C-alpha cells in the first residue's frame, strides 16, 4: 500500500509539471516577511516604541514611514530605506542596533518581497500583542500545490514532491542539487538515520550489487521494519521526555521508569499513529478500559525531577513539576515557549499568564503513583510487606528521636550527620541514609539491633517485581489559581482548565480533563502540532529544521526556509493517519536526502539552508558507542529491559552529594546499545555527556554538536572504547588471514568502505612501529593486548590500530 501511495503522489506531481519553468513565487508576507520584521525590528519600531517616528508592524506603516520618509518602495528594493538600513549601506545607520546584523539570506527574502510588490493580506493588523491570529504558525496548514517543474517527472533526479519544493527554491537562487551519494555512503547514511546501526559488510556488498530499480526502496522498507528503528527514534523522543534513571537535584536517588522507555520503543516500532501516541502519554490512564501499556505511557510526565533534600516544602516542588509539565507540553507539541508565561503574559506570543495556569489546571489534578507490574498475588504480598516495613520505620523513627534528644549539646556537632538524616521525611531518605542512622541508633542502644535486623530481612525479602512511575487522576480535583509573579504561595485568580484563545477551541466538555487536553492537541484544527513534529523529523535528517528555531514557532522564532514544503509535509503527516514511518519513508527516499554531502558549498547558500547538498552530521554519543559495538562484533542486540552499566572512568561520583557505586556489568548486558546506559542526572555517563547528551533536566528538542579534544581523548582512552578496540582487533585477527586483509576488514566494519592504497600503506607502517614498540616492552604489550588471544605484541599492536580507526572523524560522522 505504501508503494502505491508514493506512486500516486509521483504521478500527481508529474501531471503538474509542464514543459516550461514557472517563475518563483514571491515570499509569503505572513510566513516569511513579518516574522523577520518581528524578530529584528518590532522592539524599537512597533506598537510600544516608534524610534525615528517609524513603525514596521504593518505594511501600511512601512509605506507611511518615519521621520526620513517611507521605509519601502514597492517594486524597488534598491530604493527602500529598510533594505539600506539592514544592509548597512553607506551613510545609513545599520539596523538593528545592539543586535547581530540580519543574515544576507534573510535580507534577500525582504528584497524579493519588496521587488514583487510588497503585497500583504488586507486584514494585516498592527502589533497589538494579539498577533496570533495572523502569525503564520497560528494559521492551520493547507496543502499547497506542488511547484511545477520542467521536463516532467524524473527531471534533475526528482523522486517525490519533497524534491519539487526544494528544487524550485534552488532554481530561484540559481543553484542546482548535488549528485546522489555513492551507494556505500548512502546505505551507511540511511542505516544510521533509521536504526542507529551501521550496515554489515554483506549488506553493503548486496546493495552495491543490486541493480533493481527499487533496490533502495527495499532497503528503506527493511530498515523501517527493523526492531532497532524503534530504538533509534525512541532515543529522540526520550530527549523530549527528559528521560533519566534518577530523580535529579542533589540527592538524585535512583528511580524505576524504564518500562516507559520500552513503551516508546514498541509504539514506534508498530507505527502507533502519532495522535494516539500523544493521547496515551498525556492521558492514557483516562481512556475507557485503559490497558496496562496505556497507563505506563503516562510516564512521559513522570520524568520530572523530584527533590528529596531535607527542609524543603514538598508542595513547592510538586508545583515545580506541574509547571514543568506545562512548559514541556508547550515545547514538545506546540513549539511554543509557554514557560515564559509562568510569571507574566508572554512578551511576544498571544498567550497570557492566566492561560498558562488554565493549562496548569489540566495537569494539577494528578496523583503520582508507582504502578506495580506484577500479578495480583505478588502485589498483595508486596502491600502487606510494605505495611509492615512502614510500621517498623515509624517505630525506629521514635527511637531515633529518643536517642538524638538525649545527646548532650556539646556532642551534637560531631553527630550532625544523624540529625540531618533524622530531619528528612521517610520518602526523602535514601536506603543508604536509612542504614546509616539505623547503625548509629543500634550502636547507642544494642536492644534495637534485633529490630533493625527484622527490618533488613523484611526489606530484602518479599516478591521482586518491576514498578514504573505513572500519572493517575485524582477523584477530588485540586484548586488551581494564577501564581502572582510565579510564586506558588501568592494566590491570584482561581482558574479552571482551558486552552489558549489564540489557538483552536476545545471541544465542549462540562469538566475538561487531561484526556480532553490530549485530544485538543492532536485535533487537525491545531495549526502547530503537525508542523512542529514534521519539522523535528526533518531536523534529524538535515541537521536543522525547515524552521531553524525548532522549539519556538512563535513570533520571535525564525520563519521557515521552505514554508510550502513545511505545510505540505504537515498535511501529508495528518492525511497518512499520523504515520511516522510514512514521513520517514518520504524523506529518505527523496532525491534531496540522497544527495552527496561532498563539495564546497556555493557562496549563494553558504550554510546550505536551501539544501543543494546533504549535510555531514556528527553522530550522537549513544550511536557512536553503537557503531563501535557493531564494528567490534560485541553488540548484544536485546531489546527492552532495565538500564545497564558499561565501564566508566573512576571518580565520577567524587563531587556528588551522595556517593555512588558503579558496578560495571560483566555479562552480555555490558555490550548493549547506548540507549540503555544507566543515566544519573547529577553525574551522567561521561562518554555520553562529552558528546553532548542532554542532562534530562528539561525537554531537549535539538542536541548540540560540539567538537572538543575531550571527545578524541574519550575515544582513545576511555576503558569502554579501548575495550571495543580490543574487540575489533580480536575480530580482524580471527577473520582475516593477513595484515592487508585485516586492515580492509577493520575499515569495512567501522566505516562501511574499503581503505585507499594510501591508508593501507600508512596503517601498515603504523602497525609495524607498534609491534616493535611492544616487542621491546612485554609488560606494556600484556597490558594493551587486553586479553586478545595470540602473541601479545601483535595483539597490542592491532588494538592500537583499532583505536586509530575508531577515532577517525569519518567513524563518528554520518556523511
């Protein structure tokens, strides 16, 4: 059915392409021009300020101009003062003041709009703080016509409608697309993008040799059907969900919520429609006859941090968690900075502080239980045990009070640690803290030793089963109100659940709840959700979204580089039944995606925003580890389950408030994908952090891609990566008969290609040098052979070669 659908799309496009090229459409005022003026000019030349007598928030005001005359001359950008000021023309003060100069490509949009006549909708209102009705992102997308192109379908490597939109912009700028990447590069690219794992040598050879016209489409279908697809794209979603294995803040106690990770992987693998995916995560527990899985899905909003420090006000941090849920919902689904409204009305977007707390009211009626994933018998037995444990803890707390109260004043300072623990509530204490104070009081009163020992036996006993953190609606709603200046202790007006007035209305509901909110989010009338979601998907394939500010579709955000393409993709996403896999298939089968990333960017598009080639992207830390595991042959491909602990450097927890142990796994779990690595918020796994993994304190919509010496040092010296190098060395020594064959295998396994003659020559010399070094130093050879069988000097030399290959820029880059 998918192939038929794409074929229909291609035929429909072909019918639209006449034999002559059409002129490029002028920039859209609401989608492309006004957002640029809003971001750069409204602060000084809007409703609240008109420096030089100039306002630029409507075309009428631009034409009227200020003290020096009209700001624009329709049809003549060269005579328009606006362009002269933005370009810094001689004799004109460059604008905007105290801000970076507007990029040349954005000035070009304004020029093109003016030269085309500077047209705008007749209902273009002034900047009165309620621009939401006319800001492009607040207008529901309408499927645009696909741009007509010359010479019919197939021209210039056109493969689907995406290419028609891209090529139209390229031609308007006098540019042409790059040729298609070679087949080995293309296979590695699409394998990494869809599954996060590199192709095997056999897969590369088979694809290179496959001459069938649909060979690439078959590869895409295979990768989308792979269970590893859910792991790859699940990692992106977990960034948005701020997923971690600990509670955060300074105590950062462990939490059990990995079942939510399993839910995300499974939902993506079966291509659960995005609207249902959304509803289950926001309000799965409120669905009729909610399944266990749908309840697990509500863990999305349990990924907030939990403060367990002594002396805190629990209500303060409960409120912090609810406010975080509002802000996260805003950025993940709406692409809006709703968090700005917590203390005051939004300065730019049409969202008020009251509306923030009306959204807050939807999420304020939740309890935060841990859902037992056990049989009824196990759950009942655990409940009985927990009741007994709580009784014992209450009795021991009374004994603590008795013993601590009896300590003389002069001895209290040296026993300060025990007083601090005593002042913590039962929920706030870690198990380690409980054991610390129980040892102390039983040392002071030996009669308590037996009670502390029933307690410990009871704690260790009983049924062991998994729990996961979920939301559950309260039977008695909490009162919600505006927090004056964001202070939860200062109650303003009482509010009821409602949605921002600038967006579509909420379906009638007597007492709207989270389920109503979830359905409102994915209502097809919503102008933002489909755009925001496909934009983020596009970003993962090209490094930047069609809207560069992927977390801000508001008035201060960057306008889309290809507005018609964004709307076409948004409509296609909804019309496909909210299918993620449908969008992925469209993008990765396009000629735009399949372009080579080689060559110097043209001066007319130095940052490649028009996509005349593919972009080279540094891989994420998890995928870099996955590539090393795959190349070495050590990857354990099991899906699901608790987080694991691969090796990490010593000393990670020297600077955390609570000292931790990191018992590295010794079995196959040690070699699981990076997605499953245990992630402490206060001290994240270093090899992930150095490659810009987010700290899970807030939703991450785009990871940074830094380039630092620490990354090279990690790949060369971190125990986990030296271990992978040893695995690769062992593999090539076992599977190839001579040194040249081993080098070829190392390259094929790590980079998906064969080495050049120069690379073989250089590494052969390096291998010989390393062998001589290790033959003269048997102790070093034994240390660096890392248990690789055979002659230790040879093994150590090959480990050194493998470390070089796994540190190549090409290894950590998706071409």
